[in-house]
């Protein structure tokens, strides 16, 4: 069982920055991939960014050039640096771990990000 704990959410003005962290209970360098997803009220959960074990990354079009996903294997922690935040980035952000390349995936409890205009 992998446990994921997010932190770093909060309230920020449009144009501001936040850095989210996801601390994992296991050795993340062994994980197939990790990622960030978000869910706004009344919307489905959507992919924000993923990072694979080899370091390759994928971003949603809506965050390209503004968000950066990274990880520190020594600290078993993944990050999401969010710059130039927009009100439409407001959502609960969830950390995800694809440990074995197949189900089950693991999820954190989520952290709220609110961007005011």
C-alpha cells in the first residue's frame, strides 16, 4: 500500500505562484509514473502533468509553459511548480502514483488551490 500526502495548496491572486508537494511512503524511483490531477466543482478530474520513471513529462495544454512537474527521489517527493496562475486553475489538486504500470493507482487526499481574480 502506497500512501501519498499533498501539501502546498492555498489562496493566491491571479498571476501568482504556488508549489505543491506530494510525499510518498515508498521509494518513488521504483514507480512507473507519478502525476498531478485536478478537479474543479462540477467537473471531472483531469490530468495536469505526469512524470515517468525515466524523467519524461507530459502536460495538459492548459498548463504548458506555466507549470513544471519534478521529483526528488532522495526525498520520495514529487512537486508541481505553478506560475502565472489563473482563476481557471482553481481546483482540488490530487497526487497520483502508477506504481507497477497497471492498476491499482494510488491517490492522495487532495489539496485545494484557489486563484482569485
